[in-house]
């Protein structure tokens, strides 16, 4: 383009001088003709000695000579310029073609970083669709005045533009040949793929996909994994840096949301190639058993096998699928039928949303067509603990992963006292689990929290107090309304000082004070983080950008019924991951299926909840006498699964009929066997807790979806059949 502009600058003075001479001759001729009779013989306009010309013949001769000279000079200069450009272009192509040989020489001589040259540089016949789209706006003006110049110079400009992107620092073994993303996948034989130069996939804009006619994606199912296969999962890292440089579907994060999305993508696109990148060393697994069932296992090797018995007595693995379910990352690009591959122990540190690629902590890059961010969250810690020093931090567990479960299990067998800080779901579940172990190991378990009772931010006060007493019966010492002022390490003990002056001495601390959504990629990706709820801000389709979706704990989504929300529960990870996976294949479905969450305080007491359950909202509770069937264990035996959200369906429930009788507030008793608690906002039910009431979630979803006012919630409670024996 610069040479086009240079040639035009050279030709412009000649063109302007010729135009000036032309205008002068026209004016002179006009004045002369003004003194000439109307009927003038044509011979008077010749350059010969005709009469009546008034010297006009000589002027025309001079004009013709100047114009001819300008044209000849301009054509000569243009010809020389284009010949020189053609020579340079040929030299450039020859230099580019020799790069692979220089790279091989460099590779054999020293282990330096190599410059990966796109194949479109080495092959001048490579597709030019993208380059033409970029070059056309820049040379549009010049093309209007000198199209013949643009036509010749364009190939050189194209070659320079293709060479412009930054090179990747990868080893030759990382490069594999991939077809364009908008064409059918045709795999080359291994020997051809090894000989072919690396190809960078073209950057194309995401097209609007027509919704396939595939059936509705079922909920995530869990397959049993044998102990032998499960034990291999921790060692199933892919070989060093052998993975495709481009994948159609890239999932960042290896949790429940990513696995649900992968299953959903494969259900709608059976030949899809999906790559999961996770920081953890393990294959995708479920987190709820880490604070529940695993602690109640009688198997002494549970920390190694990670297999446990559910409340219904059936044994299962914590992993969603055994290693045999996944294909190796290095085989993903050549797999005819696609598959799901997992890169373990890799952290994504940078995301280029314009270039559709990510960079990992080892410097390697992967490009993608569609990307899901399901990075989950990071356990919060108290600042007083973080400032307390290394000795305190060494004796503090932030509970989240498999390794945290293994570490805490080991600690519980070797110390005399453990203090759990936090009265939410995780803190209360761990307190009950460790409390059951306390008599066996002679362990003192202390739980402290700033609220008046367990689950004080979720349950109404009367039910929170009842839950607190239940936890105490599990052998846990409760310290309520406890605000930690400082933590210190004195005489081989941790000393926790509260703001009211109380002091608690312990050997180990478990900090269970909440989760901070992992939004580390927001800055490099330019994605919006919600200032109120945290997490990546997405729309009702869980979309953050045109080809980027977010699911799970890290998603702050728009609920079309309840407004903007962020949810940190297993079932939400399943629901949002499944929805994001469907939308990545082109369905564009909004979030409307309300996810549920549950918590068990051992095998005898449990509850399920849906919607907005906040103890600051007004509530109405309807309770009945419990029976032997109203326990988490009995519910698991009936449904055949321990992860109760797996038994949930989206079946249509009967719409509740509002009664005309006046509203009644139930007088609570000390024994809350089973019941339903309604959470109200502007007289509309926005949340429901089913206390020891199981397999009734479709009814609760229907009530929240309808969004109607109900004059008598006692009548609505009858829909849950809580009065049945």
C-alpha cells in the first residue's frame, strides 16, 4: 500500500501539469473562437497554415505534445515501479519459503524458541478471504484512482499482513495440521500430518447456527468407575505439551459445570471435539461428597480410592467418569468421531478474545471457536488469619478440593482439636462430619460463626436454632455470635481471640467463610465483573461475548424470573453448564430452569431449596410430623441416587390454586419434623426450602415460575403432600 501511494505521488505532478495546460488551452481556444465566425471550415483547426486560426493551431500542437509526453513519462515510471515491486515480491516469497529450513536448522543446533510461521506465508495460494477483508478498507481510496496499481501490489501487501501476527513459542511436536473451522473435518494420515507445516486456523466471525433437531439434552449422568481406573486419574496427565493448537470447543475449568457442558455439547454435536483445561491434577469430579458422604465411609482407604457408600448403600466414585471415558489430548485433533480430552495441571493466564485464543502458564497457546469459562471460585480466608504469619497459615485449611479433603482427613487423625470458622453450608456439614468422628479419634470439634445459629443467613431464626441444637447432638461445640479479632501461634497451639474477649485454643483451623468467584481472566479478556454479586456478568443465555459463555460459580447471570443472581451450588453448576453447552451449539436458550441446592446434616436431617432463600426476607413455614421415610437416607433409597439433584426432572407440576381464606401464620413448635418454608418478596414466593421433604422440586419450580400471589400458603403447602403418613 505504501508503494501504491509513492507511485501516485510521482504521477500526480505530471497529471496536474497536464491538466493545467489543458485548461489554459481551452480558455485560449474559447477566446479565439469568440472572434471567429460561426461557420469555420474544419481545416482552420489543423496545425497547418490555414486562415482564421489566430495562432490556435500552434497552441493545439503544444498541448498535444505536452499531454503525450506526460502520458509516456507516467507509463514509463509506472512500468518501472511495478517491475521493481514484482522483483521484491518474488524475493519475499523466496525468503518466506526458506523459513522452515532455517527453523529446522535452528532446532537441531540449539533449543531456542522457534518462530511459528503460518502456512499462508509459505503458500501464496492460501485462502485470501480474511486478508482481502482487512486490506480493502485501507486501500479503498487509492483503488478508486489507481486500481491497476492495487491489483499488482495486493499480493505483497497480503504476504506482509499474514506475517504480522505474533509468533508462538512452542515446540515442533505441539504443531498439528488443522482444517479451517468452517469446513468439514477431514483428517490426514499421521505421516502426512507430521510432514505438513503448521497451519494457523483462520479467524472467522461466529455465524448464527440453526438449532439442530436433536432431542433435549438429559441431565448429567454419572457412570460408575472401577477402583483401578479411578486410582489412575491422579496420574493421567497428558504427555508434555502434546495437544492441539486449535479446538472447536474449549472449556476453561475442570469442575461440574465444564463436565456438564461437555456432555451437552456432545449430545447435540456427536462429533464435537472438546478440550477441558484445568488447574487441578484430577479429572472432573463432584464436590458435594467431599463434605458429606466421604466422611461417613467405613473404608479406611477412602482417601485413596475416593469411593464411598451413598445413603442408599450403593457404592460409587467421586469422579464423573473413569479415565477411559476421555481421549488423550494429543489424539483430539485426529479423532474422526471427536471426543472429550482433559489437560490437567494447566492454568490459563491470558485470554485474547479478539484473536480467539488463550495462553497458559507454560507459555503455550490454544485457539478456539467457542469457549466456556467455568473457573469456579476460590475459598475465602479471614484477613486476621492471613496476617497471622506462616505458622498459623500452615495450620489452616481452606476446604475446596480433593487434596483439601485428604489433608483434613489426615489432620483429624493426628490432632486433638479442630475449630471450624463459618456457619454456612460447608461449615455446618464439616462440623457434623467431624463430630461423628470425634468419639472415634478423641477429637474435639468446635464450630464458631458470627450469626446466632447455624445457617443463620439462610434459615429463619427458629429453624436455625433447631439446626444448631442438632449439630450439637453430633458432638460439636458451638460458639455463636463469634467475631474473630486475632489468631496467634503460642506454645504449639493456635490461639483464637474473639472481639468479646473470649479465647479459644485449638490445633487446627478450617476456614469456611465463603467463596470468591475466580475472575482472573476478566482483565485480559475485557469481560465485565458484576460489582454487586461478583462473577462474570452474562445475559440470560449465559453469554459474556459473541463466542464466550460462563457457567457455574463464576457466572453472574440474569434469571428471567428472579433477576440478576450468582449461585454457588452443585445443581446450578449442572444446570448452567448444560445450558451453556447447548447454547454453544446454537440453541440460544434463556436461563429459566431454577436450580436447586441441598444440604445434609448427617443421614437423618436434610433439606432442599430453590430460588432466593435469604433469612432477611419474610417467611411462612408449614410443618407436619415426620416419619421414617422423611430422611435423606430414605430419599436416596427411593430415588436410587445420593446426589439428589440427579433425580430432579423438569416435569410439569400442577399449578397451585389460590384459596380465598385469610392467610395464616403457622405457630412453630420445637420439633420440626418436615415442612415447607416459603420466602416472600412483595407478597410473591421467590424461594422455597423443603425441610426433610424430598422429590418435590418440580412443584417448587412451578410455583416460582408462575410468580403469583397466594392468599393462603397453607393450601399451597398441600401440593407437597407433607401431611401424608
